[in-house]
C-alpha cells in the first residue's frame, strides 16, 4: 500500500511497527488464548486491594476528566521520594514519558546512546523524531557502562539511556557504579535512568540521587510491582527546569481519573507491594530451578522475570515457539548475542505449574528440530 501523500518525509521513511508483539495478537493468530501469560513482565498478583477499591469508587465519576495537573498523585510521589512536586512528573507510563523527553531534547540528526538489545521503545522514539540511536554491545549479561560513556563522548550524544535493573537480561549494576557513571558523564549528555524494576532490586542496587541533579532523569512505573500495567502510569524524577518543560508538549489529560486514583492508592499500600516483591522472589527462584533442572542457565535477576540461556539463538527461538503452541506466552531478547536466551515473567504458582508441565516437551522439541 502506498503512503498517504500528506505524510512528512520523516514519517514516510519510518517503518510501521510496534516495538512489541502483544500476546493478544498472538492469541488472535492462533485462534485460542494462552493458558499462562508469562512474557510481558506484568504482575500476576494484581493490584493492591486498596487500589482496586479506589478505582471502583472512581469509576462512578469517570464522566469527569482527570486532574490535568495530577496534583494529589504528584504530591504523594514527591513525599514518597523526599522531594517536592516540582521534581516529579507523572505521565502515561515510562513509554509515554520517554517519547516526551526525546521530543523535548533531540532535534533531527542529534544522537542518543543505548545498548544494542536494550528496551526498544527508547530507540523507537528516537527514530520517530528524526534523531539517531548509537548502540553498543552488552558486556556479557550486563549493559557496558564504559562503552556507553565512550560512545556518548565520541558522538556528542545528548541522551544516554540505561536501565538498572536491566531489561531484557534482568541483571543490575551496583549503586556505586551508577554514581560513577553520573560523575563521568560528558557535559553535553543527560543520563536517562530507567528504574522500572527498582522495586525488585536488592539493597545496594538503586543509588540515592538528588532529584535536582541536572545530569539525570529517572523513570519509574506502576506497571510492574504495583500491578497496574493496564492503566499506563509512570513518572519521572529529575531537575525542575527539565520536568516543567514537559508541560509544553504533554497530553494534559493523558492520565485519566481512574488511573490517578489507582496509582495514588497503590502508593499508599506498602504492605501489598512488599507481598508482591516477596512472591516474585519465590517465583524467580522456581523459574531458575526449573530452567537449571532442564539444562538452561539462569541469569541472576533483580527484576520480576528470569532470563534463561538456552545456549543458542536457534534453540531459544524454537523453545519460545514450542511453548506458545502449548499455551505459554514468553518473550526473548532479539539482538545477538542476547538472543540465545528466553525470558520468563515471575508469576503465581498456577501459571508456573503450567510452565513446569510444558517446558520439558517444548525443550525436547526445540533441541531435536534441525
């Protein structure tokens, strides 16, 4: 099909793509639903009961627009992080916030630096605004901090993107490493620190960073440990001058009334968060043990998923496909050499029971195919 002639030259040059193929798309293709949804890093334990109650109450007034200034949620987040509302900006998930940040900071032909195989939505936004993503390979299972710094210096990159803990590998850098990275940043670079999985991280992995530090913007989400992926609520923590600029381009009604109510109640229920983190750790251990028992090498994880090394990209791809035909949705890294792995979300026992039953025959099929 030919492009619509009204597209800009930039838009016409972009591929029509979605960074992730959703499980719903795969279910439509297969004509049946997955029995175990273990690929999107959602929380199978669901939201806090307090958040559910708050959303149910808010639903009765859903005829109203949500507060475009996010006043209550922004104040609660600021209090949670020991800062002021000027240093916090809620938005439509980390994905939406990344798009706004790129729009605000990158002009066509500007450069951003990231790891090859890291979270693809960042590169999606960089390309969408006509800038260029310069990538560097991982160092083993970790993002290579030194290589990212060198690339930022060499290219004059305005943004340096790093996820800690990492997606898709689940690994993490110690807080001291992140602080050294910040101290070594080129003057022209802003660190975009994606902390989507910070709630699951061990002690010493998430550094204390002054929200006013002009060298860093941090991104958090309610989609993972808080179990609110369907609401699309995230937030940025950073210098007030940068966050205030988001008001110039953001969708001011992008966070609906129900989303704001659910996130606010979730933030106020730390006991539920602790419960989910504990259950997630148990599930990670079970997945790692299951993989190890069947010849896969689990990679230590500080997230709500476990990456299992299958030994080759071909076996990993065939294992993913074989699990899908047996009703289990997982994902895998797509860039070599990370593509020799599969990635399984930590889920409740019933979902992992299904995985345990079908993984052995799926692996047997993957290993015998030529």
